[in-house]
C-alpha cells in the first residue's frame, strides 16, 4: 500500500466548472473524496456516471482519485474526457494529464500537455526542467539497457515494495493477508495496512521463505521502508503517527513519522522512539543512511518543502542527537514528488521523482553526493529502462560491489498493486574518461617533471590537483564525458598556462599534451625577436606605412627588450605580398621598415642600434607568387616584419 507512503500529500480540492444540479450520490462521492477514501469515491462517481450524470468537476475528481492511487492509465481515460469537454483547466491538471499520457506511451501528446503546463504554471520547477530537457527521451534511451530485471519471487496479489538490506536478509513492506481475524482495510486503496517482512538472500541474490519481521515494530497501522545500521543493532523505519496512541493532524488525518528501534541481546526490537524532527502536522518517511552512518536522508512535506514532498538530510551526532533537517535543494527537489532515497557505498544517491523528466509516474534517478559535503549536486540522471517504466518505479537499493539490487514497481505484468523486482546492473550509468598527457618545453620539447597541474570545471571551480612524473606525464581520472574543463599548469621559470579541453562523449581517454614557455627567453644573434614574442607586424593599412595603434602594442615589446639589453642591435626587415608590381612592393616595404625604425628611435632607442631594409615580395613564405590564386589569409602571412638580432 504505497499511495499514502509515497505521495506524502494532503489533498487540496480545486473545483472546476461547478455543476449546479449535483445529485445526492455525487454529494456522497465528494464526501468520500474529501476524506481521501478514494476507492469508495471512485465507485460512487462511476455508478452515477453510468447513469448519465456527469460534470467537469466529477470527471476531474475521478481522474484524480485514480491518479493518486497510481492507476495512471485509468486516470488518463477521465482526464482525456475532461480535456475534450472543458479544456480550460488549472495548471496542475495539465501536469497530471501529461503523466497519465506517458503511462499510455503517448509521449507526443504528453509533451504538448507539459508545454501547456509551463504556460499556465509560470516558474514551476517541473516546467523549467521540461523546457531545459526537451531531449529527455533520447537521454533516457542512452541510459537504458543497463539492467537485467526479474520478479524477486516473494510477491503476492497485494502491495509488496520498499526493500532494505539487513546483513544477509532483505526486509520489505507488504500489505499481504496476515491471516488475522480482524483484517484492517485501508480506505485509500482497499488493501490491508502494510507491515514489515523479511527474507533470507542467497549468494545468487534469490530470496527464500518470507517471515513477518519485528514483532514489536509491526502494529495495526502502516510500517514501511526500514534502514539498518551495518552492525544490525539499530533500525530507522516509517510508521503512521502511532506509538502509545494514535496521533492526528488538524484535519484528523494520521500522518507518517520516522521511528528508530534498538535490538536487544535476545534479538528483539525495543526502545521504539519517534525521531525529534517529526511533527503531527507534516510527514516524514523513507529513511536512508549514508555509508558512514553520520547522515540520515528522508522524504518530507515539512515547511520549506519545494513541492508535494522533498528529500532532506539530517546529521546524526555522536551523542545520539540529531541536527537540523536540511532540504537537498532545487537540483533534486521539484514541485512534484521526490521520495524513497537510498545511498550506496559509492556515495551515489538514488531517489524516485515524478517532477524530474521521466517515462511516467515515479521514475528512479541517480546523482552523486558532492565530496565536499555541500548540496551542489552536479548532475541528476534518469537511470533509464528497464529500471523505469511508464508506471511508478521507486525504492531502488543496490550492492555497490555485486551490482545486484532490488526495486519496486506497479508496472504491467506484476502480481499485485506493487511488486518487488531483483536486478543486475550490467554497466555503470556514468560516462567517465581518463584525461592524460605530457608536459614539455614549448621550444626544446624536453619533458618537464614536477609541473603542478590543477583541474577546473567550466566555472573555474577547482576539482583536482596532480604533478607531472619523471617522464613529464600526468593524468586525471573520473572526468565526465562531454564536459568542458580547464587545466592550469605551472612550473618555476615557466609561464603558467591554462588549457581548455572538452572530454569526448563516450568512454575512453582524452589526451591533452601541454607545452610551457620559458619565462626568460634565451636569444642569440640571428634569432628573430618577432618569433620569440609571437609578433607578426602585418597590420599596415592598404598602401600605408604609418604605425597604427594596434601595431604599436607589439612594437612596445621590442622596445622593452632593447631597453633591457642596451648593447643589443637589431635589423628590421619588412616584407609585402606579391600583389602590385615588384618595384612598388620594394618601395612600400622600405617605407614600412623605415617607419618602424623611426618609431623605435622616437621612443628612445639609439639610431646606431637599428638597421632597416625592405625586401618587397622577394622572400615569400608560401606559394603565393605572381599569378597564383591565394586567399587573403595566405597573402597576409607574407606581409610581415622581422627583428633579427645582429649583436648582443
């Protein structure tokens, strides 16, 4: 019986297009709907519908009643009729209609309804996620085909769901017939209340005989979704608001709370205690422990929740006390439902959501917990088919080493309302590569050991740091496919360099070799200072030889070197391309060489340190001679100036 457990929502009724001639039976149905007794409401509404009585309000309520009980295909029938007769509905209707259309695999119409939802809802996070992830089906397809799934072998015609590991046992929730004389039926779903059951797990992952678990934990109300410490001595679990007596909220509804219990020396569970952040006025449910057991994750609709239910975390202090619950933020939580968290030993957080883009109903998602303990979740991924379906899929748990686990679903082909499935994950969802390369001297190509390399993300947040080895080699592991990074490389006597790199979109390796330039340039007679500083003085206006402001910037570098080395002498050599006549080009290059020399003299360099000569088109650097067709870029390479050191 997962509806109350998963949805964590108090229904607020919105009447649309009120029907003035409401029959007595419809009044009865409304009362049952208001009490959240959806099964009875559906029966009443459908009986009067069959007799020809209907209204937009009634169609909406029948659709909602099925929707809230996760019978999305049935809800779709009523939503579809409502939309055909009264298309002007409130925003949330279009979201729910979209979800039911996914259950029928009508993704085109579902996307159209999500577009209408976005128009109606404004800044709703679900609409933003849809708009941002229009290719969500392609992404889901890319993540699919990673699970081998089969029936876990412990299911009944009732709801079975929500597994947890306890050593070699698997503990789960079930609404199966307990055989008691007083069988308590829950009006929301028409099923028995859930209790906890256990089954021993064999090495191949198969489950054995089922036994009722925790005599003192199970009550006449709901128990659900346990989480055990690794030593097996403490359990956290969900239960209706019931300890010594039943609790209610202001509307007389018994909500959900998280409790803990301790096992005694005889193996009995005692000291059942409600956690201190529970409340009679909101719900907490589905506890999950971090691998170090210092943090408890859970779902709640407490004040500050973004949607119908959000995921939270709370610190478990060494003295047994708890910190203040902290919302996981809008990277995880939406205006919909986020629920059933689970954290594996690799610090990967799995959860179920109907607000993140999915296949329909609740889908299972995965993200990585930030290593710095922050809530800066980088990426949330739909785990894909076959783990997800057009129906509700939730409560995934997995053993990080064996890659075996369990999930729950009400997908087609099951035995009951919800069923437990076992699975094997055949490949990881994360696409990661190895970023590697060699650090060398840009001029001599000599390998450079002990260079410091820092990896930054696209927003220049520092991620990792390493040092090149004796062979100049470095590597960064676990870089994400399709992601842009920057590598900053530094070494004494070399200029620090920042190199961008985009990692490939498939598994493998990405190579980034890095060349560093010496901070102090070694020069000798015959060297070209233009090459040393990357200067290419080609920017003279057409048929002009005056020094333009942009050229003066590069000339200032030459000026600075000449000032640092007062005995250095240089020969200025200017060139043209092959266009125009030979004689004209020779004179033009002479004027440009002289203009460059005059600029340096004007700025303080002695004339006896400078010679200047124009070479016209006699020393072309490429094929672009007279009569040869070349691009403007190719011609430009020939319009250059050189600064040859003649003596030091």
